[in-house]
């Protein structure tokens, strides 16, 4: 069941001037609703001159501590305000939204490959944690423009075998695009991908070519997040569908890419 | 106990709060957040004779205090509504109103004829004001002749309460309102979205795939209040007010200007439970002002 809840900021962890991890908990101490990896939330950000909520993917859920983490990249007015918010401030959130990655009933011997680009890697952390619980250690490849855009590598390393790919020359691991990383030549049964659209399209192309099942998480602009406004549609083999309710995660076979 | 009951051209509502077409889906999308039975009425999204895929993405852009949309009446058609949606939503105890759109007068009439036997649909809202479709829509709503023709045809096809939704993209909305009143409309709802446009200056492209779209949200509210006030003084049928209502205060503002009921649209996107808060506010407001019946404040200005 979806809820509208006030959350208290427990911690605002600034990675650098562009990125923050907001760790939040329900202000009324109620128990977090059950959330699936790949789902997202709609955050109201008052006092910064924006009207609509901002959709943000769920980066991590800590059930024991009753906490939720959102990785936020400074992009416009709303996210700039959000990353500047302080501990104990309150934000209003509608959650959980969307379908999430399909991992129910997945066999533990499956070789899983997670590919994330920039802030788009966020939902893959919670996904890798969920896979680890199922006895699967996925391989995670995270791409970024510069080393400063590579975030939470230590956290990812807890649940998966992490590789990175950075476009600038000072890359700590591989230098170049994720699609050029040598790990891609290994064999995988399933790819879960989230990042900029050109990256996801390139990954989808590779997956199709090699016959690997692949899910991607889209971030089309949306207003309601509830399937009412019909603004965030993606063209699929079944026609235009709402990314907020039928997605954000789609099997690439459903898309017209 | 304050009376919130209002009558809109033969349609009896338990309170004046309705939801605007295209912002509330089929209502079910909001059932986790609110008790749909508490609404005065809810208006299901624009329904056409044949299924429509709508316009290409991007269909939305946020603008100062509002948003542009260019959905283009995406819906699965009236037959799908009758077979799949109506059986589910007819269980709710609110008035159900279907917003009807068409590319031709025949389309409008055929949809009305198909809806006529549905017991729980006591009213339709005729959309002659959608700015996001090439044919029909706003084309009918921007001339007095076009508005009169659609209304006349619908009046013959539809025995129950007939609401005509007006476009603000006209020189004189009063003239259009008078024309639809003369052809037998039971009420008018206004305003639909204002035609607008936004450009992504970095990419040097329009923000919407259709270039122009419909502006909604608090940005349009003063325009809506003015038009409601003008129309309410010019016609004798009830006026339903909408356009940027974000809370209970705004709803009261529309009623003081002459609206007998209000619709909430964009506000549902920001607070999915806003309609319930508006209903509660109306009772509080009346109590604070010593008003026993909300009808007393309608059109005070």
C-alpha cells in the first residue's frame, strides 16, 4: 500500500558538492512500508520555488533501523535544496512507487550483472543487497564521468564484486565507457541496468546481441508518480505505458529501443 | 452541522469537491490515499470513441508555479471504459462523471449514447477545450458556433446532467458560456488549461514534443477566478470552478467568485490526499464564518 509520510532526516552525508546521501526515517516512528529494489519515492521539496514532487530512486533500505537512503545529485532547484537540508529537518514523501526489479524466484546459481551509470547506480545498491540475501553475489560495474562521480563503492563492495569505469584519464580502474569494460566479455545470465538513457540503450544493444536477459530502469519526467497524469509514458510493444506504474523497470523486450 | 450539499444542474453532490478530468485517472489510482466515497464527484479522464495513444514523450514540463502538459487524450476508448472500468468504479458512493471528447460531433454523440444506459453515470462533462489534440477538442470550444453545435447535439443525445467544459483560450469566455447555456447545457466548468509553451534553452528545443501544451497549477489561478466571476454573473446555470486550486482557501475563493462546485487537478499530483483536506477546510471555514450552508457563500462577490 502506498503512503504519504513525513520523514525526518537522520543524516545528510555529503560526498562532494554535487552528491548527498539522505538517510531518513518516518517522523511518526511508524514502520517503513515494504519496498522492493528498483522502486522509487516522490519527494516534496518546499521553499525552493518548485511545484511538483521529485521522483528519486530508493538507494537502500535498513529494515532494522527503519531507515531509507536516497542518493541525490544536484541537478536543478529542487535537488540543490534537497542536498543542502540538515539533520532533523522534515520532508514529505509518497512511497513506495513503481514495480521494481524482478528478482522473486531467481535461482541462486544465476550469474547476475549490475550496470550503473552515475547517480543512476543508486537503486543497484539495494538490489545487490537483496540478491546477496538470496545467496547471489552479483558483479557490479559502475560508470562515471570522473572519479568524484564514483560513489559508495565501499557499500557496493559489501554485496557484490565491484568494477568501475571512468571516462576521465585519472580512472582508478578501467578508463572509458562502461560498454568498453573488459568484464563485459564474461558470460552472464541476467543484466540489471540503471543510468543515463544512452548508456542503457548501449547496454540493451549488447544484451540483445548476446541473448542475455536484461532489465533497465527508466527515469522519464513525471508529475504524479501514480499513473494518473500520463506524462511519463514510454513507447512499448503494448503502446504508451506509464513509467511510474508499469515501470520504472522494464525488460528490454518490452521496449521499442 | 454545516451543509456542504450542492446541486449542479440536477446533479446532487454531497459536497462541492470534484476532481478534474485527466488528473485523477479513474480514481482507483488514489484509493490508497483517500476515501473515494467522500468526494462530491469524480470525473474520469477524457474518454473518446476509439482508443488513443496520445502524444509522444515528452508530454510535461514544469514551469513557474505550474506545469505544461500535452498528453493528448490518451485513453482506451469508451468501450473499454464500459467493460473494464465502470464495473469497478460504480461501487463507489460518489457521483461519477465521464469527461467526453471527440474529433467530430458524431464522435461526441456516439460516446454519449454508449454511456447513456450506465446507471451510475448521472452526468457527462463535454470537453470542448483540450488544447492538445489536432482535431476537435479546443477547435469546438473557441467559437460560439462550434460550442453551440456540440452542445446542441449532446443535449439531444444525453438526457441526464450535461456539463460543458470551457476553454480560457478565447477572447470572451462569457460569449461561449452564453452560447452553451442557450443550447441547453445544465452547467459549465471552467477553466481548462491555458495554451502555453516552454523552451529548453541549452538544447534549443521546445520542452514538449507538441511544442505547445496546456498550462495548469497555481500560475493560472487568478485568470480562472476572473473568468468564473465573469461567467457566473452572465449565465443562470451553475458554474463549476477549476484552475490552480491547491487547497481549501483557494476552493473558497472560487466559490466566492461564483463557483457552485470546484475541481482539483494539478494539486492531486502534489498531495494525493488534498481533496479530503479541502472538504474538511470547507466545514471549518463555514463554522468560522457562522455559515450554516455553503450555498450561502456562492457568488458573494
